[in-house]
C-alpha cells in the first residue's frame, strides 16, 4: 500500500512538472509583441513600457533578472528594471541595419532568469528623410541620331535614395527646353525611371549638343533633391539598335569563387555597319553594390567578379547591362546572379548571463545562459552544442537556440578551485565548422575544514634556569580553506589540573604558534608538564582543533653537592675514634653527600684534598668511605684533620668539602674529652696522657666501672656540645626502622653504625648515625633508656 502511494505521488509530481514546462513553452512561443521607433532617435529614448505587456508588477523585473537579448545580432535596447521602460542604447540607422528592406524589423527577446522565461518581441525602425537622392554619374551623356522621330523616349540614369517609403525618390524634373520633356515610368520592382521624350526632331547642324539639368526629388518634408547634367550629342542617323541574344541570363555562382572569376558573357548584335554597328557594353541602372561586386568588359561583354561574395549578406544580384552601338542606340538585358551558399561560417555564440564565481557545496545552480546561431542556410546553419564530459556541469537546451549551463553535482573548492569550461558549438554542414568558447568558473570557499595540526602531540625540551620569554618551540596547524577561513589563531586551552599555574609558565603567539617560557624553570621543582593548545580559524562559524604539548625540563648542573655526614654547620666538630691497632683499610667513617641534580650531574666522586699526615688515610672515590692506608704507629699524631672534596660529574663540575676529625686511641674504653683547637700542643699531649692513665686503671680495676665512666664521659661531652652547639641530627622525616651494618670488616665486632633511610622525601637522601655502645653494653643501655628515654636519644647521632 505504501509503494502504491509513493508511485501516485511521483506521478503527480511529473504531471506538475510537465504542466510548467508546457506553460513556459507556450509563453515563449506566443505571438511576438510589436514596438516601433524612428531612426536616428537619441540614445536613451523611451520605446515602450514592458510591465503591462509582460503582465508584471513594478519591481518584478529586477527580482527576476530581466534582460534584453537578441539572436545573432547586436541589440541596441536596454530595459529599466525599476520602471519597466524599454530604452535605446544608441542611435539606430535604418539604412545600416536593414538596407532597402521595408519594413525594417529587428526581433529580440526579453529574458527573465528567475524563473527562466522568454518573451518574443519585434522592434520596427521607422524611416526618416535623412538621405538626399544621389546621382552616381554627375554627367549623363546621350547620343541621339538626328533621324529620331518625335515621341521617342530615352531612358536616362536614375538617382538613388537610401530612404524608403514616402521618403524615397518620388519625382524628377528637367530644365525647360524646346526638344524634350520628362516622362516617369514605374518599373516592376517599384522604382521610378526617368525617360526623356523627344518633342520635335533634332537638327545636328542647328544644335549639335543640348545640355539639360535633371533634378531628382524625394517625398520627405521638407523634400531633398540632387541634380545631374544631361548632355545630349546629336548623331548622324542610325536606324538599328543593338539586340541581345537573350533578354535574361540566369547564373549560379558559389560564394567562395575567387576574384576575377567569369560570371557570364552577354552578347548583342547591331545590323548597322561602321561605327553605328560597333557595340559597347555598360552597366545600366546598377547600384553601388553591383558596381563594387562585378566588372564588365565594354568590348567583350564578359562579366567578371570584382570582389568576394558573401551569401549571408546578399543572396542574389540583378545586373542590367546596356549594349550601345556607335550611333547611340542601345538595348538592355538582365543577368540574374544567384549566390550558392557554402559552409563558410562557423557558429556564433552569444553569452547572455554568466556567473563566474560560485560558493562550494551548491547544486542545481544556474551558471550561464547563451544562444548559438549560424548565418549559413540549411544544414550549414543547424548547430549542436556540448561541453566536456568530466565536469560537474550540465548543458540543457532551452527555447530556440538558447542553452543553460547548470551545476550537476556539489563542488568542493579544496578538491578543485577553478573550472575551465569549453563550450563547443558545431554546425551540420560539410565540412563541419565549430567554435569553442571558454569560460572560467571560480569556486569560492566555504568554511568546511577545521585546522589540522601537523602532529597530534608535541614534545619540547627546555633546559632549566632558562631566561624568561625564551622561545621553547612551536606548534603548527594548517587549514585547507582559503582567505579568512584559513587564517589560524592559536591559544592555550584551560587545564583540568588547577594546581598547575599554566598561565605563569608558558604563553603562545596567537599568530604563528610560537611557545615561550614565561619564567625560569627549575628541574628540581618541576621535571615535566603538559597542556593542550587550540587552533581556530576565522570562518563563520569558526572551526577548531587541539593538540597535546608535553614539556620536559632538562637538568642543568646548578646544585653543588651537599654533605650530610659529617655535618658542616659550624658547630663543634664530631670526632671519629680510631684504635691504633687498626689494620690497613680500617673504616674510619663514611662521608655522605647528595646532589639535587639528576643523571650525571648527580654522580659524586670523593677525594682526599688535605690531611694532617698525608698517606695515613685514604678516601674511596665512589662511596666516600675514609679508611686507613697503613698500620698506625706510636709516632703518629693522635689527632688528625681530613678535608674531603666531594665533586659531581656535571659540566662544569661543582664541588663541596667535608672536614673529618679523627682521634687515635689505644682502645674504645679510654675516655677522652676533645680540647679546643686553639689549645697549645703541650696541653693536648698532657690531656691525652691523663686519659690513657685513667683508662688503664679503669680496665684493670673493674670492667663495669669503666662502662659507667665511659657513659658519664659521653654524657658530659653531650652536655658541653649542647651548650656550645652540639653535633645534632638534621630535622627530617626518618623512618622507624634501622638497617644494621655489622663491623665484620675493618671495624671491631663490638662496634655498629645505624643508618636511617628516609622513605618519603623523594630526594634519595640518607643519614648516618654515629657509633653506639658495644653489644655487651647494650643491655645496660636498654635499662637506662627505659628509665630515661632522653638518655637514649642523646646516645644516637648522625
């Protein structure tokens, strides 16, 4: 059922379409409307008003795109689209446009483009008296024998007037005389021929020559005139006139005949002898066109072609030839020349409407309206029209020889922005002639393409500590559109992360996509960040796209190594105890340093820069461990100061120094008190002796007492350091667990280091604790720490 309803709807649509097509054809083929205007009327003069004839209202002509077109001829009319007045473009010369043809009618069409409709019309050009009669020969010679009887008529050369109707030649007059009067005779084609009629016999001996003035008058108001001299020579008697073998010669000649070709040969004979029998041939009543086109031999009567023929201009010629004998008698004949048409004219194409720029994505749009004509006749004048097959355009025939050019499929400027259409018009003659008319149609842009980045994501590398406003890279997007639709503006898109201050980090040049760092970047604070940039065109509506930009900050060697252990904070130095019985390679301490940089900028190396006694201690280059280089002797000084250089692997390298104080003792049970650096050397030696004596007495008396004394000495030292700036552990988040490093190497079995590793800072920092009491004292220390927690804290240090 739905299929049946669809077929019925399609049938109704076809019926409506056929109705409008038939209606347009009926309107175009209706009787033409007639208008008239006098020739030589000034340009811009009013001819008629088209609104009433076309059945339109004021303003509809402009809306429907009214224009005046003609077929194969120049049109000298224009239409005022506001008032509907038909006006002249220039003065019209009826004689130039139509020649002797009367009436002079110029057909034209009124074209309405939207919707397409044609109205046939004719403009009749009325003749005015703007030409005077003209005698081609200012002197007319007549040789009349004296034997001619009265009443004989003599045909004389007529005057010619380019005007027609009443303005054409209407009358002749002759000057008063005794021998002749004027007789006017109408020819078969309506031409008035002047004839002289002899009133009385001539006497050569009395008057051998007669001069008369012939006046030609037209019928205009006021009339125009011209004169010619008629000179009559009285001849001796000649009683035979020349007679042509045929009074009518019919000749056909192709229009492409070369100049000098023979058209015809006329022949006349005269029964007289002598000069009265000598015949000469001349044109009679010949127009200017005939005299320019043909040449007549006065002796032989051969009619030759003087100039090229053109069938499209003149199809036939009627040539009157007069044969005159020596006595002045003459006879006439007619040569009827018919020009045969050849296919020598290619078709002519007249463009009425042309739209050479159209926006893309349009379909079924009118591009051009034109007409094709051929001045040849028959098949030589029939034409066909075509365009190239590979174009998205359709050529449709319209009324008579009019065609329309329309878009068949939607255009895409990005695929093709210009079309060169060749309209070929070919006639059906032999050989076929054709004309090619080229038109260029430009496809204007529509904003149908969004900008496209050259990459979906960009990775930029910036070395830290850059100068502000540094150009760090560029993004680029292109738009396939043109003009303002292809102008791209770049911008930074808002971030989803509110904690990243993008506006203070980078900026973008809206015109070229250059990215700039607004401030100096710090690798240690921000290693990388990413954001999105947008590219929008200037079309309406604007189209846009976006791309991801990832910025990686490259590390620079801008941080010197920082010594964590031993601390270099200007407080009282921490002294490392080394037994004199230590073996070579004994681990004294470990210099711990960190570098805030990364990569090779954070690779640290250690070297001993300065020592109290060179050669006694050495520093391992890769881990900063300070070890003894040889066996210690009694002569070695008890107190040593080592300066360790910590250097990174950057370019240029940065460095820091750490000072390590080492005290050589005979055993860990000997209490000692560090003396100020400023004390004299003898005081240092005496203090050391006292400490050694006390230690030996304590060990020999009671081991437990030595432990208590050792603890007391440590507490006293801690109290003193606290008063002058003791060695303390830096503040920081330390984990709760400890990693024990057993002294199985160079340290004694009863000595330990506790190492604190930080787990939350993210800077790879680690801290060392100073040696704590031997294992066999740990239980006593634990009991003490349980009673006094602060005591245990004072016992641990970094």
